[in-house]
C-alpha cells in the first residue's frame, strides 16, 4: 500500500490501532484547580491601590505600636519654657509642639496607637458578637420578630444621642467608649449576618446536612461560619474607620477618653482651640487620621469585591 | 440553500480567566444559509454559547476573538472594535433570545415599553407608531389581549409568557438572523413545545434564519434543518438533521445519541460516555474526545483529525473516517457496549409497603397568605421499586420529597415509613434510625455540596453524625468504598468540591447518601441539571446500586421520557394534586387524565421525522367541572389510580375498554 501523509506525518497502520481507555485520565480531564481563597486574594491584590493601602495600614500600625520602643520622647512631657510652646514644625519637633510644649509628632503616634487599639477592640466585639448573634438569629426562626423590633429600636435612635447619654452616665474611660460604640454596632452586624445566614440555611447543601441529621453545632461550624469568614473580615475592616471616627467625634464634643489619654480624638479636639493661630496642631493629627480611616475603608470595600465569586475572573 | 448569510472562518476565542488564558473556541468554522434553521448541540463548556455570542459582539469583558473572520453582509465582524459598530448589527440584523426570560427583561418597565424602546432605538420610529407596532408584535408572539398586556410588568407574566415577550423584543426590528440560546431550557415541557412552535411560525412569517443553541437533542430533532455538534470548543460534526440523527459518524455524536434515556430499554444498561468533558485550561492534543472514547485510535491522542467528507452536506472531524481506520468494527462495538442484563424476573409477588403517605397536605405561608403546595396526597411505595413522581415546576413534587425527609412539616395527614408513623416528633433513637435509612439526592450538584469542606468530610458527614464507624480506619474504608461504588477515585477525597465537574459532583452526592447504607433514597431531579452525556452515567449508577443494595427509590422528575426507562410506577402530579398513578407501562399505554396526555405529547423524541409531525396537546384545567360532582381518588383498573369525578370516571372507563378492544383486535 502507498504511504500516506498528513501534515508531513506518515500515517502508519499502527496509528490506527485502538488504545485502551484510561479511567483515571478520563475522569481527571475535568479537573479544575479553582480555589475560593486563592482567587479572592488574587483578585484583591490585582489592584495596585489595594496593595498600596494595605502597605500603608501595615506600616502605620507597626510604626505606631513600635514607636514607644525606639523613641524616648514622652508625649505628656510639658515644659515651662515659653519658647517651646506652639512651635512650628522643626528638625527636633517634626510636627511642632502644642500649647504646653508637648511634641505633636510623638503625641500623634501615641494617639494613633490608642485609637487603633480602641477601634480594633470595638471591631472585634461588634463583629464577633454580631456574627454569633446573627448566626443564631438567622437559624432560630422564633426569635426573629423580637430581634427585628430590637433592631428597629436601636437603629432608629440617632447614635449621637445615646453616645452622648452613655458617656454622661458612665465615667469616661476606655471601657466606656468601647461599650458606648459597640452597643449599637453589634446589632447592625447581626442583622447583616442574619440575612446571609438565612440564604445559607435554605441552600441545598445545608438541607443535605439536615437530611443526614447533622447536629446544629456542626452545621454552624461547618456549614455556616466558613461561608461567613470573608464577610467577617470585610465587616471588621469597615468597622475600624467608623469606630475611629466616632471616637474623634466624642472627643470633639468633649465626651471622649479622659483628656490625659493621648488619642487622635483628643488631639484633634485640643488642636481645634488654637486652629486659627496654629492650624498645624489640628491638621497633622487629622491628616494621619484621614489616611488611616480612608485606607481601612477602601481596603474593606476592595476585599468585599474580591470575595465575591462573581469577580473571580 | 446556497445563499450564505453568515460565514465564520477558523474562529478562535480566548478568555483571560484568573490569570490564565483559556481557549473556549478552537478553530471553528461555520456557514449559515439564508432561511435555514441550524442547531448547535453541545454540553456545557463546549463553547457553543460563546461561539454564537461572538456573532453579536456579546462576549464577556475578559474574552476576545483571537483569530478568524466573521463575514456578514460583506463586513468582517471580527474586526469590530467599538460598541457603536456592533449596535448597527446587534438587535437590528442579528438578534438573540436567552435562556432565562427573567434576567433578560427589565423588571421596572412595562413589557410594552421595552419592546417600543427597541423599535425607536434602532429605527427612530415615532413613539405612537412604535407603540402600535409593539402591540402588533405582541399579538404575533401569541399574547392575547395585547393592548392590556402592553401596560403590564414582567412579574405579571408566567415563565412561558415571559419568554414570548423576550422573543417579541428580539424580533421587534425584524432581524435577519435570530440566535436562540437554550430558549426553552428554563421552561416546563409543555410550555417548551409551544415556544418552539412559535419560533418556527415566526421564522416562516418573517423569513428569518435561526440558530438554536441547545444540549437537548429532542429540541434539535424538532426544529433543525442542519445540526452542528460541538465538543471541547470545536465543531466535530455537521450535516443535515437526518444525517446526524440517522447516520452519525463522530464517536461523540454517536455516543450522545445512544445515551439518550428515551432510547433505553428496561432492564438494560443505558449506553453511557465515561469520564468528564475536558477542562479547556489544558492544552488539548489530538482529538479532544479520545480520552473518553473507549475505542480511541492511537492517532487520536497525537494529531488533531481533519474534517472528512461523508456527503455533500455532512462532514465529520474524526480519524475513524480515514481509509485506514476500520470503521465498521468500531461502530458495532459502540452499539453493543450497553451490556445485556439478566431478565427482570422478580415480579414482586408479595409487595411490602415501605413508605406510605395518607392524605398528606403541606401548607406554606407566602406574603401572609396561606397556600397549599400539596393537597390530600396518598400513595404507597413498595419495597424494591422505583416510584416516580412527575410534574412541572411548582407542582409540589419537591415538597413531597422534603416532607418525607422531615425537612418541611406537613399540615395534615400521616406519613409512615416501615409501618412507623414518622410525621410526628420522633425520639432521638427513632430519628437516628430514620435519618440513616432514608437518604436524599439533590437536583443541583453545584449547590448541594458544601464548598468549604473537603470531599472526605462531605461523604463522611452522616457517619460522623451518628458515629457509624468503629475507628478512623473503619471510617476511611467506608468512605473509600462509597467512592469506589460511584466510580470516583480515592485521591479525590482530599479535594474540594469546586475542583469537580457537575457529573462528578453529583456522584459525590450519591456517595454521601450511600455511605449511610440507606434502604430508601429520594432522588430529587438528580439528572436534570446534568449534561446529556453525564445523565446516562448517573441513571446507570442509580440502577446498578438499586440492584446491588436492594434500594427503593422515590424519583422526582419533570420529564416523562427519563422516568419511563427507570421506573416501576409513575405518579403524575399537577398543582399539588396527584392526578394519575399507574405502572410505568400502563401509564404510557393508557394515559387517561388529560394532563398526563399533554405531558406525554410534549416529550421530545430524538428523531427528526417523528418529531416534526407530532401533535401537542395543551392541558386546560378548566375542562374539569368540579362544581357539583366532586372529584375523588379512585382505582379505575388494578393498580391504575386517577383523580376524577363520577362522570369523568365513566368516560375514562369507556376509553380504557376501547383501548383494550383495539389491542385485542390488532
């Protein structure tokens, strides 16, 4: 028989022999290596802005927490030397000094540290309590009417009113502020989580678990919580700027932490008094404040987008 | 027929997905002739939708036409860059109808306005004139009372009516080409047939060329002049409808046709295609189907085959047609793959009732209003049988399944399982026994597996719940055994569900139920979300397991053609009522209730000659006059139950006698 060619390849009889089916290969060919978390982080870090802002947050937090270690400037150190009062920024006092001669640069970082700490604690409490309550709220249908009413009551009172009220009743302290701020935030988080839990609860895989008689404890830990993790991260990131902002607001109206505690709120409030004469006393702390809140806000939103599987392209 | 209207030449479409380049369409060419109906058939992921979407510039943002030409009206559409260029074609010359009518209509605008907008947008027709035209078009797509309907919103329409509206918007500008992307997949069988007829009529009236994209070979047989089969991003075979159905040449086309449940014979395995469709991230070498083809040639794994000519109109891309390949031998082997099974000799003499429903009703609260999803339903399921429950969406069939599963509480009636009342609060150990012996398989394999858990956990979930294993070793052995039984590899256990294809995921779902060693399995539409080539696989698996483990199934389905092959008895359910119940053969031979008849008439048949001449019966519940003469549940013939009133029973009885007589005389 003549030799036959196809695209320069000789077609031998051997090529037309049957080959056995490889079960493994036939199943394996559908394999996809998609991973939710890998895709989420990939999508998140694809945006240069996200990388930059995450870097900003990390640098700022690390710096503010380490600052007391390598600096011996006491943020509370007042001086009687009138020349050192209300100084403009100079080589020794990078952000200048305030009306008592305290170094604003040092105070800004101590303040940032305290404000961040406060915000993180509040975020943890709000989101932590909110997720747990939200999971129960979504799962136990009986308490739904009660919780909805509670939610309506708490969210319909303007937060400023009871923030001020609570601060009056309780002694101003770190705990007071945390309680004041977290007292309304948790239920908003809980409602948010509840809505998500409701849809997870009706999902087919959860019904499958019910059919298998899976106890509630395992349903919550295996079926519900793992699906909420990305939401929890996102909500925590978004709570931070809100808490810092509220702390500043309370400090601003004079109901924040005691005046001798250095926080961004207190600094802004103190800077306000001299704003017309020495604007930088308020502007520098405000600048740092803005950088932190805006970074957290955008990072939270970017993460929310990235954690949505629809955006995993 | 030689009037080419659209010509796609060597199209390559690529997507940038998660940082990787995926080739969705690999070098496909297609000619479309004026006035014809072309069907593109393929499984999900075969690239059929992407291919046709590129004709109207509707690829997703991350996709592009990498190579090739699209010649339409003397222009190369593949060179179009701007939206403006596309708008001169899209909607105006080439229009598209999508699968889900809800997502393609704007819920905030009246449907009339949506059609009118299309007309004014493309042709600058003044508003009043456009409105008149829109009403005309609504009438054309079979919407009665068009003036009134014009002012209504999409949510006021039923699924089938909505799809008519979508078609109306698509044909509003009298396009030359209409692309229908799975136009009936989201619809019930009886509605599906009506929509297909509508598109056919419109095509004739407006002289359109129609492209159907579908995975349903029944639909293809009904509508298509020509058929193109796609697999893994390539057209592998094309030809006239008759040529493809009667004389397929590509092993994939053959396998697809052979694996249709409609063609199955009871007691025999269905022919099925092994494995899963390939992942297009990977480079495909040679013939993409070779990996799943038990009779692949060596050359298939090495070189991509060219198209071989079968007839003037019929071409196939397979090495089997090469003169060196021993064609006949292979065909024979393919056809005898469905291996014969032993005679079905156990004609259950003494029937033991396993599950029994007595006057069960289920009520739901919706927007404060109560409605009955299931009303006064009674039936028995015998041990060892496959009992099918068939009905359209919203008929309450899933609710019944879930009521037995104790997921939905029932409001009236009793459910017994092994003579034990289970529709009450059960004690802990009773519950344990019940949960173990009754299992469920779900419809959507994408939704029914926990995405955040490994397969190992998913399959062992039930074992963990009731501590059904001695030690870790024992659990592993049980899980591995279950995986093996559903034909999955052990290594898959450490993976997450998202790494699997639909069919594989469904098998994981079956393994999860099997590991509990149940007696009774409720299968809630286990194959309707799967691709055709996978369906047969799952049906065979379910049948095999039934034999081996002496299982009893409640099989819930919306498609009669599927259940015919697998069920012993069938119940037809309509709006929460079971209207007819009989042995499978009896129901297909002597359907009595008009609803059953209409369901039967709508079943798609994968044979172009039969399909094109079939008559569809439309069921109208108004024909029953139940105002005085109340209907009841009666056994009209041994084992044949029907929901009817006295007068109807008389008529049905006459019909039965007549059928019987006809058979005797033949």
